C-alpha cells in the first residue's frame, strides 16, 4: 500500500510534515493508549503499518536525495534502517548493473578475476564482511576498480573513513570514470548536508557552563573566559 | 562517558533550556534513587542526551516532572523529569561507569577509580540480568579497546568502531521499528566520540607516551583539515540517522546538541591552537 496514503499525507509533504502526521497517528494507535480495547489486534496491526509506512517514506527519500547510497552497514545486526527489505541493496541505482554500469552481476562479464566477481556478488547481497575478506586476500594488482569495490564494502560495514579514502583513490587513479566520482560525491553528501544545517545552529562559544559546577567558583572563572563571540 | 554530547544551553530558547535541564536532573534523580551518591557522581551529558532522545522518540510513554531540592542545589527547587528513559539512562551510566572505572584503575592505578569500581560492582549482577545485550557490548568495548591499544592498532575505523559498537547497543532499549536507526545513530556517534577524544588528548598522550592513533597523522601538512573532515563526516552519518527518526517535540534541543554543542571541545581546541600559533608567529616576527 502507498505509504503516503497510510499516513494521510501528500507525497510532496516535507519531512517535518511526515513526522507530524506519523506522530498524530502513533498517538491514536499506540497499543499502550488502547489497553483493554476490543479490537486491540487490529490496532496493533495498524500501528505496525504506520511505522512501516514511515520508514518506507524515509528510505525512499534518502535514496531519492542520494541515489545509490547504501543503507545500513553490514551484517552484524546493523544492516538497513527500519526493517524494510529491498531487492536492490543500493537503492536508486545498482552500481553494477543498469544505468551507469558495464559491471554486470551476470556471468556475461568474464573479464573480472573470480575473486573480484565474488566481491561484486557479496556486495550486491549486502554481505560486506565477506566482500571485505575476498578483497583483502586478492593478490592481483589493486587497480581503480578494486579500490571502488573496497570503498563500497567499507561503506557497507560502517567504515566511513576508509570508504572515502578508497573511493577518492579510485577516482584519482581513473579521473575519467564517472562512477568513481559519483561515489566520492555520495560519500561526501552527508557531510555537506550536515554543514549546511549546522549554519543554523552553530556559533563558536567556548563556554557551556555546567549546571552543577555553575554553583561553584568556576562560574566566575567561566564568565571571564566566555565572551560569546564567534570566530568564524 | 566523555561528556561531549551536550548542548550549549546559552543558545537554547528558555523553555528548551529548562526542559533539557529537567531531563539532566531527572537522570541525576534516577541515579540517586537507584544507586545513591556513587551513581550521581558519574552522571554525564552523553547519557542525558540518550535520555532526551528516547523521551522525544517515544513521547507516548508517560513522564512527569517533580520539584525538589538536591545536594548541589540546596536552596532552589529543581525540576526533575521522571521517566523510564531517565531510569534507563541512569542504568547505562552505571554500566559504562563501572567498566570505565575498572579500566582506568588497570591503566593508571588510580585508587579513586578502584574505589568507584568496588562501589558499583554489587549492582552489576542486576544490570546483567536486566540488560544482557548492553552488558556484553560494554564488556567487549573495554576488552577490544585494550587489545587494540596493546597491539598498536592504527586503523581509525576499527578503533573508533569499538566505541561505536558499544554505543550502538546502548542506544537501543528495546527492539522495534526504530532500533536499526538508533543502532546506526549510536554507532556513528560513538565513533565521533572516540575520534574527538583522540583529537583532544593528542598532545597530552604524546607527552605521556600514551597510545593515540592520531599521532601518526599529526605531521601531515593538512592535519587540521584532515581532522575536521574526519569528525564532520563521521558526525554527519549520526545526524542523518537523527533526521530520519519521527521526532517533532524537543527536536530543536537535540539538533542544538548535534549540530552545535557537540563541537564545544573542538572549538576550544582550535581556539587554543590558533592562540599558540599567533604567539609562535609573533615571537618569530620579533626575532627578525
């Protein structure tokens, strides 16, 4: 069912509006609010439906704004947000098939060494730790494509630092490759979104004042050092 | 833990600041009721943040405010928020506090830490029975970190991930529709905390000859930019998780923490570095 219909909002609604709509329905259908209700089974089902609808919308929006951005990281129980499963782990586009790729998942790409093909398969199956093992034990030359795959495996495992490093290395080794640059952009996307939002909140102010220490003499010291001016 | 995840309460609206404070005092109250004074002394902002986050996420859960004088505020009554999430944050504070105290005692033989560990230890069986998942994660955190430091591990993702993996579990009180997002949130916030701590302690650790993975990077010409990028990109992952949670009420307080307050130590660090540089520069200038 259309998740927007479940929450009763328009697909053009802002994130904030979706959150508000969810909250309103959650208050109505939360099982704790309906203790003793006759139709409790139905209410519980409805509550699950609105939670699933909310997560589905957030997943879709994330993939929409950052196509190809893998969700979740790894198999250690962290994988994916919200319990939705998708056929394509990479969301908006499949890095190895379709729109941008010549890198097939099918057997029709015999040019990859068997270990590299195995890494591709593992990444597509979201089995990132296994992809990592295969990539790390690969003894052939580490070309740009190896670094690209390595970046994807690291990203899937939550290794954001190495994911970025390896994606940049791949893009540096093959500056003409669109796919590698695209991955670098995606990996930097969250940072950009963060710094953009940060401008609303952040001014450099070197003293918070700890409430319980406020009571003490430190308060006086604190007031001296705290001039509240912004540096940037 | 480290107290990085705090708001700069001067930036908050008065009502938001009052609510944030009532949560902080609420966790303190839970600590007092469940663990006595020894619990209160390990109260920290990081877990007060967790209480606030869970309160805002599960706002259908009942909570109420109480007015009370306390030891640090004997004259004016404080508003203390009472909620199952303040209790949960208090339990997690003690759990982390116990393992940290044991670890600190082993590292620097600080007798105060040994005393604290001894005081907290009787509560452990109860915590282990109630929160086996969180207890296992915290024990693994201390163990894995000690092992990694002993072998001189240099992989920043791995090292920061140890703290991340522990915080991931602490961020999930119960498995439900939000646990995947909360885990990921805790994981990247934990990574950020580890990296921030390493950045802040770099000079101190270098002098003392203590382990610090950033020592290997400090000589880089672009170290400052590298460090800023490291911290921002890691925190950005955590913030993205926050933005997907259905949080409306109190969202602004949480954003103030995640986008501003959390940088306080970093801002102090860079301000001190800039001052040092200016001093250095003016000495060089005078010499010429």
